[in-house]
């Protein structure tokens, strides 16, 4: 029964996480309000827009019960601007969307996928945490809701290339003191690089630790040899005991 | 802070408990899947979630006979969500079981140490699993070969001689951590 997977989320698990993102739909059929496990679902009344989870939006879309409004950052205009920003700034990722304020009571701060970064009124100029997964899923299930799906797909691919090469170039500085600024990096991108990057860091750490141990051993040895004269006697003593 | 921030803050405060529990459970799942060591058992959260799942299953069973197409579709939505929730809970528990299987003795010691604090490390059923699994294992070991060894070499949790037999997860392992904001 134990999970046979290594630590770190796998791509399907990241996609599962992404399906909790809120998106805006225009329902084509009425749906009464439902008491779901993750909170109540408001009734859907066409043609009123409604923000619902992506998994539900995809379910409705596949059954032709709703149309999905692509988020404002997922169109040719915004993506071109972001792609330009990515190519101009060679060593940083484009900044993530602005965060809503911290809840005032002592609840957990909200983090993706529960931030409304992909609804119709999200920021048009920033890629949210699940940009790649969400874009792919919408293009796959709801390409007819896009104005230029092929163009959008091409831009997404371009963005992915540029950003992956930035992530890869960061690998060179992975040694103990190195650091990469990862602001704005996406969930799937972390998932893709995770096993390699953590593997390299851990490998280097172990090499570093054994070197450190060797150095300590040598120091200890030298300190011991420092009391020369007694060292020889010590060995003899041990021989006698055997 | 402008008017949007104020409005958003009100919206956050009025989030229903169910939604907050989903967020908390999701976070616990991600943390458990990525952390090298086992994390504290979120007892209250799991009680609430499991109780809700149980009620939802009853609801689905009640209404399955209903062939009215409208109710039928409602049921599909409810069932889809139920399955997603069950996956989340199951994957969370299985990730924990995996860690228990890998480092049983270390985790048992940690759990015993955590009993004094307000939040024990394992749930009662996890502890039961660990104890009975471990009992079976050591029984099997001693029946098949350990009993042939000298008594001083029969222990499975020997810590003498500078090397501990109790395996520990690599707690220094590199992980990715998301910082939604820097205070």
C-alpha cells in the first residue's frame, strides 16, 4: 500500500494540483448550487460568468455545458510581451503576479493553486505558478474558446524553451555557495528540474562532507603526530596488549 | 493598500471552512510528498475531512438509483469531486506509509518522543501498523536466522560501536520551498 514514488511531485500530480486553479466559465446550461467537499458551489446561471475550479470547468466543457474564458495572460498579445521580457532579461524569470493581501486572522496564507491568478480578472502581464500546465490543458480541451489557439501554443512553447534554458544555465552554480534567483518559476518547471537539481546538490554536499571529514582526520592525525616521540611508544603498547 | 486589497481581504476572511480545509490538506499532501522525513499527523484536519468524505459517499449511494437526468449530472459532479478528494487523502496516507516502511525504528522513536507534545507524530492507526508490522518482521527474522546468532548480535536496533543500526532519512536533503511572500 505504501506509495512507490520517490519524493517530489510527479508531473501528473502537478497537473492534479493545477486542476484546483480557479478559471472563469460562461455556462450554457443551468446547474443548481451543490454542497461539494471543497466548499459550496454557487448555482450556474447562463449567461452569467462564474469562477469555478479547472477540473469542473473541463468536465462542463467536455460535455458542452460551458465555455471557458481563457485568462487574460493566455493570449497572443500578453504572451508576446512576456516572451520579449524573458528574452531581454537573460538571467531572471519574468516576475510572478502580484499577491493578494495576507488574511488578517491566523489562517494559513493562500498559495497556488488557490490564488485567483487565472480567472478573467487576473493580471494580464504575469505568468502564474501553474502557467504551463493550465495553458496546455485549456488548449487541449477548449481550443475553440481561444482566438488564435495555434499562435498561443507556439508562444507557450517559446516561453518554455527560454525559461528551461535559464533553469539549466543555473545548474553551473549549484555548488554550496551558489544561488539562482528562482522568482516567478512555475510548478511544472520546478517538477521537471527537481530530481536533477536536488540530486546534484545532494551529491556535491556528500562529496563536500567527505572532503571535510578527510581534512578533519588529517588534522587530527597531524595533531597526534605533533607529540612525536610518544607516538612510537604508543604503537608498541598496543602491540603488547595483543 | 488600496480598495482592491481591502475587498480581497474581506473575501479571504469569509472563505468557508470546507475550502480552507481543502487548501490545508493540499498543502499537507505536497509537503508530505516532498519532505524527506515524516511530518506531524494533522489530526483535527483529517477528522473533519474524513467525516465529510463519509457523508458524501452516503449521499452518492442514496441518490444513485435516481435516473432523472438533471440529478444525474449533479451526481457526476459530486462523484468526480469525491474521487479527487479520495485521491488526495489516499496519496497523503500512502506517502506516510512509505516513510514508515523505510525508517520504522527511527520513526517509532520520534513518535515516542513526540507523545509529550500537543501533536503526536503518527495517527493511532499508523502507530498500530508500524508496531504490528515491526513485530511480524522481527519474529520472522528471529525464526529464520537471528536465533542462530550469539545473543549479543541479535538486536535490530543496536547503537553501540559508534554506528547506529537504526536507519534515518537524510534530513539535510535539498528540497524546493515556495515562499509566497517575504516578510
